[in-house]
C-alpha cells in the first residue's frame, strides 16, 4: 500500500487559496494527470451527511469541490458530484442537501453535474471480511474514477470520520442504518468499511480531505467548527486518516478503524506514513476537542446480569433528547436499527415524543444524524468520562453542558 500523504497548508476558503492548495496536493503526488484521463466520468464522492450550510463544517466545503472539479475538468473529464446522506436516497431529499451545502451553486458555476441517478447496484465481493453482498450507489458502480472528497470531523461512534468512514456513503440512504444494526461493534463495522473500499478498489483514485475547517466535539453533525488549515491527500484512505487523527492530536492507534486498517493490510503496525509538503508539527491542533470511539457494550458482559444496565449506562456515551423540544416527527423512531426508540405521549397527555430504551440502544448515533432539528445530543456516563480523561482525550464541555439541559428518559 502506498503510504504517501500530501499535506498542504490552506489559510481559508477563499477560492484562489483553495485552488492553489489542491493543485499543490495533486502535484506532490505526481499531478492530476496521474489520476484522471480525458473522457472519463469522475465522481467526486463528497460528504453530504445532512442538510447543513458550509459554515457548520458538517459537509465538504464547496470551494474544495470546486477546486478539485476544475482540475479534473481541465483534463477533459466529466465531473459528477455525488453522495447519499443520512436520509432517503431520493431526488427530493438530496436536492435540499445539494442546495444548502453549496453543491448546486458550484455545479451551475462550473458546469459540473449533480448526481441524479438514484439507482442502486448489488455489490458482490468474495474477498470481503463481513460484507460479501451489499447495495451500493449505481453512480459509483458506473464511475470510471472516484475521488473521495471527505471532511475531517470527530464521530460519536467511530471517534473520527475522514477518508475511510466517508465511503460508508456508498451505501444508499437509510440502508446505512440497517447496516449499523447488522454490523454493531466497532471492529465489525470497521471491517465493513474496508469491504466497501476493497470492492470499489482502484476506482477510488485519490482521497482528499477538507481539513481547513474541521469539526470538533460531538460530530459528525452536532460538533463545532475548528480551524486546522490543511488539505490532506493520499491514494490510501487509511494513511489519510492517520494524518487527520494526528492533526486532531489523536493517537491513530486509539481509533478502531485505523487498527482494522492495520489488520487488513492498509497500514503497517506503526501506522507510518510518508508526509510530503508541509511540516505536520506546524498544523497539529493541541487542544482539539476529540471524542473517543464508543463501543456499545464495553464492560456490561463482565458483570452480573442485574448490574448490566447500570454498568452499560456508566461506561458509554448515549443519545439523549430534550423531550420538551422534541417535535414528534418520528424520524429517529422510524429509522433506529434496533427499535430502541418509542414515541410516548408527555405526562400531560400531549403529542407522542421520542423516548430511548438504553438497554436496546447500540450507540450508533444514527438518531443524532437523522434528527432534522438537531435535538438529539450526546451524554457521557461517569466511568466513560473518567476513562476519557485518563486517555488524554477530552469531552466537549460546552456540548456536554447543553446535553445536561436535555431530558434523559431513562
Ligand atoms: S437510539 Fe439512536 S443511537 Fe441508539 S440504536 Fe437507535 S439510532 Fe442508534
Ligand atoms: S427526530 Fe428529533 S424531533 Fe423527530 S421525534 Fe426524533 S428527537 Fe423528536
């Protein structure tokens, strides 16, 4: 596996700065012509997890998409912007996300296409570890080249989302939620991510991370934008993630998806990467607010059954909802992969609102991603907090406080 990673400083999202940074990243890896040929259909697989404006740092910034798309287009290739967010994979749902994320404007301005093929293909991958058959977006199946245009963010389940996790968006719409139900532990889920990467194979020519403004705290949708000032690029998504983790002051080996990458042969045991370009020490954000990966039952099976619910609660982070504010839209209820959410009327007999059963909840945090009103917050158990401090990573105090104002419905 190629472990070279281009790292380029970029001070802001001004188009001319981003154009220069992206061109430099390509040049460090041999130039854009190394990855794209005239006449090819190149899909920019962006991160459009939810309907959010670019300033929220939830989605890949449009200026990065524009910079990459223009270079690809200059070689005579067709540029298609695509993703499947945390919603139904339909034109009605995606068109709103294209618009809010700035993709519609970028496409119109530059003559790029927004994906309008909402078809699904069946992937059959005999070398898979866990996912020998799964559904994948047709637009990716039919692409000549995929450029994985990810966003550097914390993630309440996996700890980090960057290049490896971004390809989970190859799974159509709410089928992703089903996959969380099927692949529940971090190790198995991580293996599924590498199955997706393995299936798409060399078609994924390059991974480019928008790490200019990253997300810290309870990502991937409820965190806070944090300036890092970098573009990261590599043909190896796991190497791209190693550099992303280091920029966040995270030990890459603390991340299950990196460890799975080592087991699957994408990285060596030391996670060594060959960084080209900027000095990483100039870009590391020492007080980045990270979150630890969250195994859904880390210790519960090691204690007597009667103690398990309490241990489970104390040792994990869990979703909580402010029931006073809950709009009762049922989005979380309809899509929870293990039916851990019920809609229960308030004490005063008002409209049914979301209530969580933590004995069933697998901590996938899909409800956090899916709530259109961002009312699902994350709260840490007391033991989790202590372990977290011991590991030198931090819980986002501001967000934790706001989640304390939420009503946990245990
Ligand atoms: S309640 Fe939320 S975090 Fe728990 S399993 Fe359901 S969707 Fe996942
Ligand atoms: S998605 Fe949000 S608003 Fe809708 S029922 Fe769930 S918590 Fe309430």
